C-alpha cells in the first residue's frame, strides 16, 4: 500500500492582533494510505477543519512537511496547488456551495469544463452516469432551488467525482442533513471508497464515523489518538457495535 497523504511535524499558526499567535495544529504526524476511509472527530475548535485544509493544500502550513502521493506540496505555488486540487482531489462541504444559476447537471460538469479542450459531450455522459449512481438522474435539469439538502449534497458528491479524484475530502458533509439523508450519503461515500477512492471526512457524528475504517481524534490542535476498525474484526461487525465502541473510545481519550 502506498501513502496518499503524509504529514510530518505539521504546524499551523495564525497571527492575531496585538502580536498574538494562535497555534492551531501542533506537530501533527499523519499517514493516510491509498484507498483508506478515514474520519476525523474532536470537540469544536480542536482543529479538524484546519487539518483538512492543510493536508489538501487549501491552506499553507506554518512549518513541517505535507506530501501528496509522495510529492511535497508545501513549497508549491498556488497555481500548481490549484491544478492538483482540480485534477486529483474532490471536496464536499457542509455548505454545499453549488452555483445558483446553473442546473444540477451543469454544476456537476463545471469542474471538468474548466480544463482547456474538455470534451463537453464526454463530460455530459460522465455527469449523467454520476447522477444515476447517486440516484438523482431525473433531477439533472432542475435548478438548485428545487432540490432538498440530501439531493443537493448528492450533486456536490457528483461534482467532487467528475474529475475522477484520488481522494475526497469531506468537511462535515452530513452536518446539515437529517438522519435518513445522512445514511444515504454515507452509503454513497462507502461505495465510492469501495471502488478505490480514498475518503477522509470530518464529522461530529459517531454514526458517520462508524462507517469509516479509521477514526482520528483531535484535541486542542493535537492528533491524540486513532482507532482502527477493520471490517474483518468480529467486534466491529455491526454498525451499532462500531458506534458504541467509538463513543466509549472518545470518552476514554477526553472528549
Ligand atoms: N484563519 C483563522 N484565524 C483565526 N483563528 C482561526 C483561523 N482558522 C481557525 N481558527 C481557530 O482555530 C481553531 C480551530 O478551528 P477549526 O475550524 O479547525 O476547528 P474544528 O475542530 O473544525 O471546529 P468545528 O468542529 O467547530 O468546526 C478555532 O479556535 C478557530 O476559531
């Protein structure tokens, strides 16, 4: 197995007024293997979103190293990072951020049409396939005002997948959804992961984390613990056991 993300002694500090500095990420060491399904949990303000932004090159670390597929990304120019994010990474956020004046399918197609010389017909076929995979092909020509939260999050997943990324980063992708939509979105992400895409997502929900194979726990800017839950481990065969065991583990580590 090769590493898709490797962070070494990663620190993130931001300058506040009055010469104060906030140390948000503290000497983080993290490895994510290709094909893994990982979740990040921790109290509000512990640095989960900042971790996601810094390992994906959306934000610049203050010190330390971040490698994506074996190559250092901390020294890259913004234009180079943007290209990697566009071609190799997919992003799903709690705030879905679709473009209002485009239809749902046009939103999905958008990241693929940014590249010069894109074949619009091929992109359209691919977008239709993704909408079908997520069960919303009938809504392709709707506007975003006509979709429910769960439907729009599926559109966002399709948009994240259109350029066939190696990895999907999700920042509380189910945070604004009801429990039924949460289950549906998690089964789509599980299926995407089963087909080989690495997925890492931030969540406050142990039910969501229970669908992943490894949970990272952050506390006050530190990565304090991680819990692996192999599918082959009989203790974790059903999702209720997984969820309960995550809750117990989080409490043991000071959540
Ligand atoms: N650019 C910034 N400037 C100042 N403070 C920041 C900045 N980015 C993050 N912070 C602070 O750093 C801390 C960690 O933020 P972050 O959003 O990563 O936490 P989180 O664990 O994702 O929180 P939540 O669960 O509430 O989303 C918070 O106290 C936040 O206010």
